[in-house]
C-alpha cells in the first residue's frame, strides 16, 4: 500500500513539474504566411530585407540617383546562400560583405565561418549582422549574444562594425508587440551594450516604413550610428529618422542582396578602422 501511494504521488509530482516546465518554456516562433512566401520556413531563417526579396532576374540596374558619386559595391548573405563563391563575387566588383551571424539568442548561421572568413580571404572588407527579435529577450542580451558569436570587431582594416538588422517581424506582429517608446529603449539597450563590448557604434539596417511605424521615426540615433537603408528603387527616397545621409543603401535583392557604400574605398577602410 505504501509503495502504491508513493508511486501515485511521484506520478502526480511528475505531471505538475511537466506542466510547470511547459508553461515556462518559450515557444519556438513560427513564420507567418507572408514570411514563408519569402523563404523563411523556420525560426532562424530571417534575413535582411526579407519582405522585399524578389530574386527573379539575373541582373539589377544601378540606381539612377547615384550619378558619378564615389561608391563601393557590396553584398550581404545569410544561410540561404550556403557556401558562397567569393572569388566570383570579387570578380563582379564586390568589395565588401555583411554576413548574418545570429538571430535572437538561439540561432547561429551554420555557414558563418565559410562566409565571414571566405569574404575576408578573397580581399573583401567584411562585417557581421544580427537579426533582432525584440520580443524574445532584452537588447543587452541579444547584443552580448551577437558580440560573442561572430559580431565582434578588431582594428585590422578589414572588419566593419556589426550591424543591427531591425525590421519587419517574420514571426508575428510587425512591431513585435512593442510600443514606439519601448522599441526605442530596446534599440538603445542593444546599441549601448554592443558598444561596451566592442568599442564601436553598430550600423543600423532598417527601412523608412518600419522605422516610422515602430519607433515613431525617432531621431535618437542619427548622430551616432551609421544608417544602412533598405529601398529597392532607383532612388533612395526619404531617409528614416532624419539621418543626414546614408552609409549603406541596399537597393536590390537580384540576383543577391546588393548595396552601395556611400563613399570611396578609403572611406570604407576608415569605417572599418574606426
């Protein structure tokens, strides 16, 4: 009788612990229908400019409003590109690259080493980026995860400051359920922590629509953090957050995400060197 009572109590305790553990566990985010249409099939698949991805043609015309200004051409990649043929892209005139390192606090790009080191070895100036999930953990937590998982920086002349990819949520509400003030606080938390870890001000990748909707078009970072604006058009359009100029402009995803650096090569080197 004692044995039976003990067994029953143990089973009951096990059920309680299982229920409690289940309630406390964070569910794995599931991509929205729109995200699935853009190749995001599971958590971790998010990438820069995913809502604008239109990789359907073999070439992309240079934006009309660049004129004769000095620029440097580059690309960004994630796990979607797998092992990248860096020699090919060097031959296409690309001189810098950003590589996705992390997403949230539970994802690391499995191709990061090949992409990050490969771009460096072929001669490119390269950097890493983090896809933010502001509803999953604090900005400080994600910045530390990023800095420890490929997003670091060194003054070697070929490493760009890390980039915060802050844009449309592929797993739910556009603004991640945060108010504009809460989002600004989250971004500040990330940026301050990243700078304390690396000594550099992170680049902010975003677009005018999302920034206006989700931060109230805040101007809080336009004098400290370089802007990487996403706009797939022949003109860069109105910049978010009243930034006086952009540092990078992602203008197409065809046949791969391509961006201009707003300046000559020596200015890109200066950004890398801090």
